[in-house]
């Protein structure tokens, strides 16, 4: 049982050449509609809030605050390429940021060793999820919900419901507080990981194989793709990036708390789902995912500066998730209709006597 499907709907060059100018715009709207909407939102909030929104300070705040969500969205995107979903991106960050701090404050380990242990833990969690999905044949939604709940319980048990506090070295807190070109360094972590994933998914055989598995696992197997290996690898990569997000969150908060982290799950999934509705509609992709995170960040920042209540952010995220799933479902149905039109079922002709 597959949780998601993955098919692209971006028009080909030949298809666009056969269309009129107006028809081209309509055909390209699903591809670039979300980026255009993002730009329009930025312009709108800049006109309404000229003193606070279009400022360098606001830009820095958005880049810093949303870097963790962007990392988690990229982590969630990778299993989605294979038609699976990883809910531990939201649960794992709880224990990773607690562990990154407690290994230094409670056990006296150097910050670099603590970070390596957390990253190794993220890979192990991803491997466990992959084995449950591919070897035990448990649906990815159920499997990752189960493992996520377990590690969240472990985080509660480990902390006893208390905060993990202690002196942290500047080298560790600098993981978040440092700046590059006066911009938060965390934004550059996102950029570097995004570029790496973009190269892998768009230009290397690994990416083509992952998309092939997501589109049709059986056909991928018949074409010699080792489905199990790639799916487990996708979960390991997701776990690794999720652990990186946990380290960044630990450097940001400087305290470990089991109640912090779960609020990132919904926006991370929203960003990944929105990513499947733009640039390459019908298929999750790196730049679409980042655009999904950006439009969430812009919308929430603008609404909050207009005086939105504390419940605006979860309301906005939930609404965008429903919209994203609706658009993705429509894209899948349209893709099926296009395939049927291009490859109509051939009915057998009666033999002549």
C-alpha cells in the first residue's frame, strides 16, 4: 500500500510550441502559479506594511525562524519521491535537539562529538523506518507514526518533563547565531542542502530511480531498480536531514524541552505537499518545496504584523495543507486523464471469417 503517488505534469517544449500565447499562459499557470502568488503576497504586504514588512530586519527574521521548517520540509520530501511519507521529521527533532544539548551539559562531551552522535542517531532512525516499510511491509504513514510516537515518549522519559539546561560553548550556539553577508547562517544550510538534493534528484540516476519508484514501484522493479535499497536510503537521508534540523534548533533554543518540536510537523509537511503543486506539479521537488515554505513564511509574517491572533499560524498552515492536498489530487487525476488520452485502450478487433 502506497501513501503517495508521484507524477509530473510540467508541459514539454513541444507541447508549448503547439499552443497559442494565451493557452501557454494557462498551461504554465500550474507550474509557476505558486511563485507568482508568493511575489504578489510580498508586494501586497509591502504596500500595507511599508515600515515593517519590506525591511532587512524582517528578512533576517524570516530566514532565521523558518530555516528549521525548511530543513524538515526537505527531509520529508525525499521519502515522498518514492511514494512514502515520513512523519518522524516532526517527532525526531524533539529528541535530537534534547540529545544535542544533554550530551554536552550532562555528559561533558565535546560539541562536535555530540553533533556526530545526533546525526548518527538520525540515520539509524531513518534506517529503522525504511526496514519497517520495506521489509515488514507496514504502510509508511503507520510505521513512521508509530516510531515517531515511541521516540517522542523516549524524549519525555529522558527529560522527565523538565528542561535540559546548561552552559553551551559558543562554537555550538554559533551554528545558529553566526551570520554570512549579514544573513543568518542557518539559511545557507538550507541553500546548500537544497542544491545538493537538486543535483541528485534532477541530474543523477539516483533521483530518476526514486521518481520511478514513486510513479510505479512494480514497473521500477521490472526495469531492474532495487526498490528496497532506494526506499531505505531515502528514509536514511530524511533522518539525517531531520537530525541536522535538530542540531540547528538546539543551537537556537539553547535549552532542551520535550514539548518543543511537534509544532514543526504540520508546516514541514505543508511545505513538502505545496512543493508538489509547483515547478513540477504532480511531483515533489526541491525548489517547489522551498517555495512552499517561503509562501507560508511570508503569509504568516504578514498576517501577524497586521495583528493576527496567536491561532493564525496553525489555522493558516492547516488551510494551506488542505489546499495543497486538493491541488495535488486534482493534478493526479488530470495526469491520469492525459495518459488515457495519449494511450487509449485498444479493443481487440473481431477476426474475419
